[in-house]
C-alpha cells in the first residue's frame, strides 16, 4: 500500500476512509457495542481504542435530537394551523 503525498490524493484517501468508517457504524448493534466498550473493557478481548469515537457519536446524536425536535415543532405548528 502506498502512502499518498499529493494533497488531492490525501483528501480522496481521507474521504474513502471516512465512508468506510461510516459504513461500519451503519449497524445498530455495532453502535451499542461501541457505547458498551466506552464504559471500559468487558469480559471479551475488545476495548475502545479511542474515546473520540464515542465523542463523535455523541455529537451526531445531539445533532439528530435537535433535528427531530425542530421537525416535531414544525409539525406541531402545522397541525395547529400556524
């Protein structure tokens, strides 16, 4: 495997890795496993390699919560005729 040195190649590689990472997180069971590992090592041989993964997931959840709340407010306003 060659290490990219051209800024465009680096950007493409980061984008590829980002997509691969997001794809890996597309399974709800994997997310639950990550949150379980965030509390510390379990009786299996897995541990969370980097706490920032959980921080990023928490940030995504906060964004999603806000979007759901905003949609609910809009739907409530529309239902009330406002």
